[in-house]
């Protein structure tokens, strides 16, 4: 065994050595032996979708919206959270591992990957995080990419603050009764709370001030989806409730929550309500809405049904002009998708996926299906947000 | 024997979390609720209190209208109105029994489900069994009154394996707490 | 956070305390709160199937052949090997883990589980093992259950000897060019080799003697499936080749390999051969045959096709009387299964499964489908072997 | 430039593994073959030697009859006659290029595949790319002349991630070695 292992090591060296030999292009050499190589990625592009595999998956596949082809994969271990550096240099993965896969010592950290080589650069240990799949608001980056907020639940609520420039955990802030983090530029972050308010945490060095908005929603009767979209340029968040009430929030030290409007009324129908038995169009899915920031359009997975069907897959995708409060498009969709995202470029390509792990890329302007990708992944979809 | 008071806890408590006005009061109550949940499953409920009239709206959900009480290995068994995951009854366990080698989480999320036999609402604790790979049998995702992460005890996506020696998710049980 | 954590811990204690309170059965208490409990398994039963999940799966589900119901699960991490203690007291899992799931320090060991509680008793560290799924002959137990042979490949071949009574690794034996271990009672083990022989390793304390049979098969032209079945009572192995040549081996210090016979000829057809273009019935799958030891019947997954289709799923299951060299049954089967096993009791229930992760339980006597189990797992199937 | 001699290595070498008579000789050669495999991909082959006549039987397999040379993201691309796994060409890599962040295994299993354009057999090294979770795209399992574990360099089930920093399997490449 020792002898063979030594030979194996020699073979490895041989491989490395011959890699420097220039290829021979002479006519009489046709079947030249090829060299192994490793590709390099481009920096994160506006027309890429990052698609999480299904439950238990350990990777996020990257698909080009134009070609429908996979261009790479970020390692995202089970129930981890992915964030993309606004400068495009890094991928950050907040994750939890055990020293023996399903047993042993628990470790929580943020893995830092170079966005071009996809090599692991470092791991930033943290005190813990919520283990759950399917949410975008548990691990968010400040607009300048220098600070990460990582939600923890053990089962008490807190938020870990991580300095991404120094690559170290700073401190944890207790935040009972709130979750679903929204970055709040120049302030810190905000979060939705069980009492129907928006909490704002103004982080000031080693201290913080937590303030609350007035109550504006009923967390038990008509919850707002945790997967809140946030627009860095407009410093605006968009909230969608189970019944289809839409609110925008102007972020700031005292965020201003708009009056709600009904997505159904925006389309000329009566508003849906919380009473079962009534049939209406409702939002549904795990990631039921996607915000196209350049145009201020919210795209929502919609299905016909009764209330308390908020995870149900979609029959149509509705495009809602947020400023005009008008429904501008209804696109029929197959396969009952439960996740939706849209590229933040002028192409405005939608991706939806669902339980069957297949993804569909749809042109939001024409409603045309551009690509159908088998086994793309059935989980959360991410895109690059404009800085 | 301590009796469970549905007016002090259960559905009303959970409603109050969202409907109260005193913020400090709500916060401290919410904190308590998070950790008090595991105590619920241990308190019997008297018939007198459980016999209160059907309290809508959940009485009329699509799930409640079609639920059955005979087969706890089916997704439409009445207690599973807000369950998400593999039913432990299909994995070698029982309605409140973890399969061998797994460990019940001491905390849980809860649901308020209608028993079609008596038309009454009961509070159900969905305790995950932890420490083994996913069972894979009888996957269900019912969502009556299921909410989001800021109301975690009513959210069924979280892996409720806190306080167990491993956080690997195996399957979910549906334990009776009492009338809701 | 500290305060809440303390309360949480109190709540845990409360749970434990109240568990000792006797249930109240009085008529006026109907909706009694239930207690959490944990079930206990029976010792391994002759009518249980242990079904590995698909590629990457971390568990082996146990199904009762009579009811078709799942009765439990053994934790079998990715690409691990399961062995059942002949005395029924333990499950042994030869496995490989990394300290950070997909990176970090590699650890190889045999995990020992109590068969009734399914609790992990201990781990026996080993120097390494072959990481591959789908084979039964990489981790085998001696007939008395006291010794395990665990195949290693790094990429040099060796076999780790593990003392299961003392629960410790003993030593490794180099075995270049051979794999597919068959226990050899009173001798040690044998293995199939690339040169077409059967190597027999007589283990004698700290030394061993390795002998070879005459060449009896062509490992490149008509390979014998690595998943060899072994009968403890008859001390006999059954070998099946890609073309359907069947041989039995009387194990011993100098194993005796029988003359081959053709499974097709046993059914009145011409023998299949290694030439492509010819169409014949061929064996196929990952685990293409199952030996019913009490009756000496080999059940083989068969499909119509050309040669080099040895992984193809089955259209029929053929039952072959080994002593009479006669095909006694052909059972049509759906879903192109790639794995087969049979219970070692008089019921002789067959299970097959395949790429779709569904399993079917079939009565081998009548050919009747008894149970169809969705998501049972698409990997290797194990049964309890009679001692 | 060292020239690849198909009579000394490649298919004949592999055949010899099974066909030799001197046991000790075979054993040592087999041991060497296991570790020598990674060197194969680096040796160019002359046209003269590659131009030998089609040597059956593999020329006539069902795979060979329907293989194509245009699209290396499809399972029926000619080089994939004995591949098992996700095609790296579908994962952001290439026919001999690992996707970013993964690492080529220095050792591999091999196949002998017919190029339908010239009807000749070539030896292909299937090098796994390692260190990332399974790509999941373009899963193929072709088995021309694929054997069992005792002939490991012709078995496509083994995870060929030896000598890499992680043994996590991502995808498989199909590198030209030379004429077979």
C-alpha cells in the first residue's frame, strides 16, 4: 500500500509537469491528449439566476437568463443563506455544519467565496443562526456590503452583526418577536414583528436603539410574507400580505409605511379577504413575489383558491405597477411554481420554479417562455441587485 | 392536575400577540410564548372547556371541511391542519411517538385544528423528531393559519429541533394539547 | 437572549418533570394532553427490507414485507455500507465523513447502532474505505459476526479487518487487483480479481496467505457482477455474469467454482453472448440478482437488449432453480427496476426498486404485486440473512 | 514529445489485465495501471497510430451506432460511451475543464469510444471534478465496456476524487487520451 501510494504521488507530479508542455499542432498529430483545466467565472452578472436545489440541497446553480445554461454553482450547504457582495467580488454563505454531518459539534459561520474562482477564502464564525430554508431575509447585506445582518433563533430571536470588511462577528442584538430583516441604509436594519409593527434597529457602535412603527398589519390574520423585497436605489421595501395587500416602506430612522392597496382591486376585481369559503385570486408560494426595481413592477405568483392557501403554487404571474397601483400583466404559467425572481436589467427576465425541481425562464414583457430547465433546483432564487 | 385554560393561552394568546396595543407588554408576552409552547402539550383540558362552540374562521377552511379522523397516516387527518414534513406515523413512529433512534424536540410549533367528529377546535403541537435523516414517507404541507418567521410558533418551515442532541430533521408528530 | 435561554431551559425541565405525572382517565377530561415518546424496534426480522435512498441519501428505510409499511430507519450516511449483525443485536455502518460536510478532515469508521433503540453505541475508526454506493460486497461480516472485512481503495486495493467483538480495527491486507468480498468461513475471505480468478485470503493472526483459483472468467469481456450473493448455511456463493452465466462457489481454503450455465439456456433459449448487435435477454441493474437461500432460487432482473446494457432496468424477473439449472418463473415487472432482494423466509417476498425511488413488493410464488411504496428509496436493498 | 503507444497501453493494457497468465506479473501490472492512468491524458498520439482499423467489438454497440460529435452537452456525445454522472459541459465547465471552484481528480476511469466521424476508437479518461456539491445537470450513465469493482479503472460508479482536497463529487469530464 505504501509503495503504490508513492507511485500515485509521483503520477500527480507528472501531471503537473507535463501541463507546461506546449501543445503540438503538427498535422500528423490528431488525437492530442488534452489537459485538465478549471474554468473561471465572470463577476456576478445582472442576468444570472442563482437557484437553490430542493430541500436538503447543498448547492445553488447559476443559470444565464439569456441562454438558459448553467454557468456555475456556489456551494450552499443545507439550509444555508446566500448573499451576493454588492461590489461583485464575493459570495457569502451563512451556514451551519456539524463535525459529523448529523451529529457532533455544531459550527455556524459565514463562508466567503471569491466570485471568480469560486474558491473558499475564509470562514467567519458566528454564534448561531436560524436553520430554515426558503427565506431571503435571514441574511442580508448593507447597501455598501460592509455589514451583514444574520438572523438567529434558538428559540429566542436575535440578530448577529458581522463586519464583512474585517470579516469578523461584531455582536448580537436581541430582537424578541421580530424577524424578516430589511436593511435600513445609514440606520441599521428593520424587521417585521408579531405585533404588526416594523421594528427599526439603529445600530450605534456598541449600542442600539430599537423603535417601532405604529401597528399596520395583523400578523396572525393577514401575515406579510417574510420574503420582503428591498430596492437599494429607492431605499424602499415592498411588503405583500397573504390576501394580496401591498405596501411600500420608505426606509429610514423612522420608516414610512404606505397605505395598503389590494392587488385584486388593482386588476379591477374585488379585494380578497381572510374569510375561508370565498374564492379569490391569492398570492402563493414560498417566494411569491419578485420586484423589478428599474421599472417599479412587482411580479406575483397568483392562484385561485380560498384563504389559507398561501403556499399554493401559481396559475398566473401578475405584474403590478407599484406607482400606478395598476395590474399591467397576467401571464399564465404551468407547473404550479412556488418561487419567482426577476433579473434587474432591462431584459427583465422572470424565473419560476417549483416542487418538481424544474425552472422556467419567461420574458416578462411578452410572457413568452424562453427556457425550460430540468432539475434546475426547486428552492429559493436570487439575482444580483443593482447597487 | 393543572387545567389548561384556552382563554388564557392557546388561540387567544396567539391572537393577542398580533392584536394588543401595549408594545412592551406584547414583547414580553411573545418572549414567554416562545418558550412556554413546550409546556402546553402536558396540560390536560377539561371536557367542559373543550366543549365551547366552534370558533371560526378556521372551522371553515378547505382542510377542515375535508379532514378525517380515521387514518393518521394521511395528510388529511384532522390534526395535521398546519403540519409540514414527513408524518412520523408513516416512519415507524406514532401520532405522538418518535421513531426509534430519533428524539422529540422539547419545543414545537402549533396549529389549531377542527376535529370533524365534534366540530371543535383543538390546539395541536407539532413536535419534530430529530437526529436522523429525513424519513421521506408521507410528506405533507398543510397551512391552516400558518404564518411567517416573526410568529415562529405558527410557522411550519422552521426545523424545530431545539434542545435535541442533533438538529437533523426526521419527521413530525402532532400531539394533542387541548381545546383551542 | 440570556434570559430567554434560561426560561427555555426551565421549560425543558418542566417537560421532563410532567412526563412522570400519571395520565388522568376521568370521563370529564377528554382532550388530555399527550406525552412525547420514542418507539423501540424489534430485532431485525426476516421479512424486513432495508432500502437505501437514492444517490446522496443518508438513510436506509426499513419496510415490512407483509404490510408494506415503514417500521424505522437506520442512519446510513452518503455512500456508506450497511451490515446486519447475524445475532440481530446491532447494525453496523461503514462510513466516511468530513469535519465540515464537504471539506475539512476525513474520518472513516464503522458506526455501531443498537438494533432495538437504533441509538449509536460507538464508532470504530478505520484507516479508510472505498467511497461508492450500490455494492453489497465492500463491507461483509463473517458468519459468526465477529469479524468485518471492509474494502478500501485509495486508489490501491486493500481490505481492513475489524474485530467486531472488541470493536477495533485489527490490520489492513493489501489485495491489488481484487475486490467484491465474499466471506469464507473458517478461512477469512475471498474476492473476485481482474485476472479472472478468485483470490482467497486465509487470515492467520498477524499474517495471511493469499491463493488464487484458476482463471474462470474474463473480467473485461464478460464481467461477474460485484454484488455476489452468499449463503451462510450452504457456505456457497452465487456468481452472475453480464451475459447471464451462473456459477456457484463452494467456499473453503480452496474454493471450488462450478462450471457455468446460461440463464437463457436454463429457460430454453440460446445463451446470450458478448457480441453487440445480437438481441437477447440479459441481466441488468445495480443489484441485478437476489438469492432465496432456503429454496436455492436465484431471482434475476432481466431485460431485452444488446450486450453492454448491464445497468439497464428490468422488464421481467426470472426465477432460476440453481440445483436443477432450470428457469422456474418469469414475472413481468414495471418501472424498470435496477435493484432486487428477496426475504429469506418461506414467504419469499421480492422487493424491486429503481431510479424513481419507488419500490414494489412482489410475491415470488404468485408474481402478484403486494405493495407499491412511493419514495421508498432507489438504492441498494438488504435483508436479514439466515444464520 | 513522448508518443503514446496504443499497443503498450490503452485497451491492450486493460485487456492484458484480464488475459495474462503470470499471476504475479498481472498483479504488479494492475497496481501500476491504477496509478499510471493519470499520465495517459498527457501523451499525444500520432495520426499514423490512431489510423488503425476499427477494432471491434465496441465499434458496434448501440451507443456507438447512435453517437454524435456535435454537442458535448448531450449524453450521446461520442466521448461519453462509459461516463456516469453529470456532464461538466452542462455545469459551467468544458469537455476537459472543471467548473470554477471544483478541482480535477488526478486519476480517472477510462473508456474506449468510437468517433463516428472517423470510425476509430479512442481512449477517453473520465476525470471527475471534485469539491463541490453534485451539479445535477445532464445526468448520464453510459456503460460501453464498463466493468465491476475489481477492474476499477473501467468502473464508472466509483467516485474518482482521489488526490483532491475534497472528495465531494461535482461532475465528470471526458478527456481525450489518444487512439485505443
